[in-house]
């Protein structure tokens, strides 16, 4: 089994587990061993899945403004957790390939393995929900047909992305690409870097 085959199966397990309760406050039932890559991948997708549904909820035109603000704050926190976990997964890959000496002509990829995995996790959610729409009995035939066409594109994107990720990992392992960990350095949640927050603190 390739890395992306493993990741895709874990992402779909997470999505399936979430939809048992289909509730944003459900506890994460991560079944994998502590410190394992599998556990990290499951946790990553669980964050994405919960946030997917938070984004749905906040778009309700009749939502109470105070509830919307609370949800926006929760989504911001979720985004920070997502970023932190992606960087942690990149550190996992960095440790795995730390003994490999890159070739003299080794390149640096514009996207790290974990940020590519982040895209794959979101893509798994898109495929899951587009498949639901393509088969929703209450929808019109035109709607289902349009969604099936979109689903076909998403599945093609999945194949391309999986191939690209597996190739990137092969290139790192063979010394053809240098493995580096990049930090997002998000500023909006930091009381020392967001001027709105640190001006408020100084008053």
C-alpha cells in the first residue's frame, strides 16, 4: 500500500466516524496508536471534518449574530490547530528522512509533504459530500448530474494529487528533493503580533 492509499483510507474512516453522530461537538474516536503517523493523519482529518461543518453552520442566513461570532472564533482556533498539526506532520517526515543526504543537484519543492497531505484531506471531504449530492434523491436530476460531473473531476484530481505526493516522497527518499520544514508564522491569533490585540492589551 502506498502512503497516499493509507492516508486516503484513514481520511475516509475519520469522515465516516464523524457522520455516525454528525455533530461538531462529538468526541474524536481516534483508534490509532499514540505517536503513530496514522494517528496524526486521523486527527488532521477530524479537525478538517469538524471545521467543514462549522463552515456550513455559520453560513445560515438566520443565524444569531452572537452565535456566528462564537463560531468564527471557533473556526479561527480550528485553523490554528490545523496549521500546527500540519507542521507537526512535516516534522515527522523530516525525522523520517533525516539520515538521507540530498544529491548535489537536489531541488526544493514549493510544497512540503504535509501541506500536500492537507490538500488531500480536504479533497476527501469534497469527494464525500459531492458524492452525497450526486446521489441525493430529493434533488433534481439536473442537480445530481451536475454534481456527478463535479465528482468525476474531484476523483481525477485525487489521482493526480496522490501520484504527486507519492512521487515527492520517493524523490525525498532518493535524495532528489531536499526535505525542509516551513512555518506558517500566522499572526492573527498572536497577542504580540496582531495590532488589534496588542493595542487592546496595552490600554
